C-alpha cells in the first residue's frame, strides 16, 4: 500500500519524513559539509555576510562569477540551504558555488533564522526579503537583475516552492523575478512534519503548516522548475516532489520530475552540483549562461 501520511501512524510518518531515519549513519555526511565548504572558500572570491534585513541571520554570501562575458553582468543563482528549518548555515554549503561560478554565474547563498527561535512564517518572509534584495541591489552585487535563478534543498526546497507562489507584484517587483528554479527533496507540504520529532524544534501548528504549504495554492512565478529527489529517499519525499510537480503541471508551468538513482537525501544535492551529471547540465541550461 502506498504511503499516505493522513492514514499513517506517527512511526511511519517519522520514517518517511525524517531523512536521518532512513540512512544508517548520516553523521559523516553532515560533518564533512563545513570542512568542504571551508576548503572551497580558500579558492573562491567571496563577499561574506552581506545584510539583506535586520533579523539576526538575514545575510547572504556572494561568490562572483568567473569566466563571464565581458561588459555583461552575469546571472545569479540564489541557493537556499536545508536542515529542516532548524539546522545548518550558508557557510556549510560554500563548495556548491565552485561549479556555478566556473560556469559563469554568481552564486548567492542565503542564511535565514532557524527554529525554534524563528518559525516558518518568519523564515518564508526572510527568504522573500533575500530574493527581493538580490533584485533591487543587483547593481551593487554585480549581477543581472533580470536573470535570477533559485535553487533549494530539503527545507530549502520547500522555501523555493514558497518563493514561486509569492505576490511579487505587490512588492513592486516583476512577477517573473525568478527565471528558473530547482527544488531538491523539498518538503512542499509541511503538515506531516507536525507528527515527527522534528516538530519539537519547528513548533508548527496546523494553521502555520497550511499558510506555508507550497501545495496550498497555485504557483505564481511562470518559470521552469526541475523537481529532483534522490532515488533512495523514502516514499514520503517522492510523493511530496511528485505532488508539487503535478500542481505545477496542472497550472501549465514547465516542470521536470527527476529521481536520481542511488542517491539519498544528503547525497543528491552533491550530485546536482557535480559538472557532467545530467542534472547539473539541465540546471545550467535553464540558467542560459
């Protein structure tokens, strides 16, 4: 029988929606991230902790493009890290900038405040502030305001979905502020998380979950999306990704669903950012560098 979180018990939901429960020992993968990121920063040109808002973690790191076209501002990829809205930092993912800047785009890594000090309402608002900042301060950041692209992993995948349903026009910004997006292993419908141990930190209630569900209403940003999930991830994450893709397709928005064989929740993002993989090449093609 297919997994249905509305009919499942809490133990089933914990398995399907908590990635750590499906990998024998995820600690080495997570502990390696800040080490790899620090090594990458040694070879990257970076502008760190640029403030986009007043809350404590409303900052971005900017890694300028290399090998871009002379006299033309490059496109920018805005990356939103994961960690189930309660963990990790932009500084843990600097290594993802390496292939992006080499391809000719600026990589911008977003920080946001974490649960339990923040909640989903605040976090979504912060990421919206970050995207708006990148557009309105494009000249200062040395990027093309008309070529912003979004990518996010796990909680960042959810936040990517939320950015694609914002009313950007109400902020005086273009409806098509984002020209492409990549959502990796996103928690597009947060409500089942309420029945997992993760919610001890996230502290989400039903109203907050529905307000911040990317499945609650149609996306508004008319850009193409790669909806990616690891082939070895539990059914819960596959269902989340498929459901979000179906919502987009129903609303006439270009979406490609990709399940990457042999990759789990923590290794699929490395695969995406590895030059030569089909998924990396598709992401770069959408950015039209």
